[in-house]
C-alpha cells in the first residue's frame, strides 16, 4: 500500500519549496514579520474601551441622560464617545476617573489642541466630560468638579454658510426633467421643507404622513396639510409647530399624490402596519430615507440647478433663518421657528444680516465707493 504524501506546509513568505520537506524547515526558518510603528498597539489601548463597557458609574450616567434627562439618542452616543476618550486618557496616565484633577484635564486639552483638534471640537468634548463630573458631584462621589475652571482654546466663530435669496429661489424652483417623476416630486418636496420651514435633516427624515400616538411616542413628527403646519420633534425632545408656506404645501400635495406608487406606502394608519409605511419620504427600496441619502440628493440637485457651491441640508436651514430675519427683523420669531432653546444660538444670524447690509451699503452708497 502506497504511503500518503506529506501535506504541504504553508509558509507566509513563500520562500520554501512547495510542498515543504522536513529538512527544509530545519535549514531555513521563515523570517519573522517586522512590526511597523503603526501596527504596534500600546498595552492600554483596549483597556479603556473594556473599562467603559463595564464601569458601573459610566453606565449609570448614560442611563441618566438617556432615560431621566431624555436626551436624543445621537446626543447620548456622542456622550458615550466623549467618555471613551476620557477613559483612554485617564488610563494612559494610570489615574482612576474619580481622581482626575484639573491639571490633568488641561494637559489633555493641550494634547488634543496640538494634535489638530479645533477649539469647537474640544469644547464639545469638555461639555460631555463636565456633565459626567457634575453628575458625580451630585451623587456625592467627588468633592470638586475637575472641569469647573477648564475652558477650550478660543477660536473665531465662523459664520453659518447661507445661500443668497436668488440662489435659494433658483434651487427651490429647479425641476429636473430627466429624473424619474416619482423621485423628482419627492426631492422637490424635501427642498421646500428644508428651505421653507428651516427643518433639521433628522427632523425631515423623521416625518410621517399623518399624526399618530406611536409617532409621538417614538419622537417622530408629521405634516398637517389641512392646517398648513408641520409638527416636529427637535433637540432635547422638544416639539414645535412650523407653518407651511404656499410653495411647500403645493409641493407636498403633488408628492403625496404620487407617493403611493411605491408598494407598501400607506396614507392612513393601519393596525399592525410598520412605521416605515407611514414615512413621508421613503427610498426606492421602501425604507425611511436616511440623512446621508438626503444630503447626496440635495448636493446633486444643487449642481444640476447651476449653483456654484454644492448645497448641504443645514445650509438651507441657515438660509431660511437668514432670509426670514432680513425680511422681518424679528429675532424671537426666528428663534421659535428654528427651535433654539437659547437666543444666543439665533443671534449668529444677525451677523449674517449685518454682513448683507454691509455689502448693500458698499455697492450702493456713494460715500462707500473708494477711488
């Protein structure tokens, strides 16, 4: 009976004969793979992540902001990422979270700043840390908040990017003849709601075609064409009512007439039906449209409309606020329409308004013209 041939031995660098012989393995051992600096991981890399998952204090705090403060899921996710970064930095210096002091926090801020993180980004991270340590103080677990006197590096606040009135109207009135009529009607209605109502992208994608108890419980909004209103739930689970203009109402009426062409879309509540069936803006595959898909469609539409700058959804919200403020001068009304909790968030648009007035002055006033 023939002896079975030896199985080939695999060597990663392929320098040995194939199949390999035992004497070959004795004569030539495979070279050790060199580790590049990028592949070498410090021993503490995985420890903070695991610690974050099992740390009861962090878990309790995240439950507190999610269930007691009822913050948005996106905000809770950002807080979790901020605390992951805090755990990594604390572990790197071998200090427990309850023993962190302000000097260490300032050192971490300097490290993040020197690594290229913006002052605004650092401020957001510190806000997440500050909330955690404030909660620890209320629980009686620390005597002093190490974030109390720590501030992020100061940076100039950039003005929000907004379209001019002519550009916004050009985009809103654009009609793409080469598109599928179903997609064209949907995209036109989305543009009208973003610019005509100043909605956030998450508020837009969370809209249903009608009001329902389940939508209110899940934090979704809806449209009310009979009263020309949009009910939305914004940041902090705060609900607000935004009026629908004539152009937005017409665009939505046209869209709702063709929306049922997609199989499974409902126009009225049916017991047991999926919430996706009531989504105001579904995708071609019958799912609720995602923010990224809306951004991609809007960017494409703005370029096809002949705008020099690609438009993103939040730019239309900025345009809405700036144009309403220019026309009315009513800062409080703009605050209510945007759903800002603090008037300071709305005051940035007064700078845009002044910038517009300054350009008008420079172009029109005879004393502004220089030789």
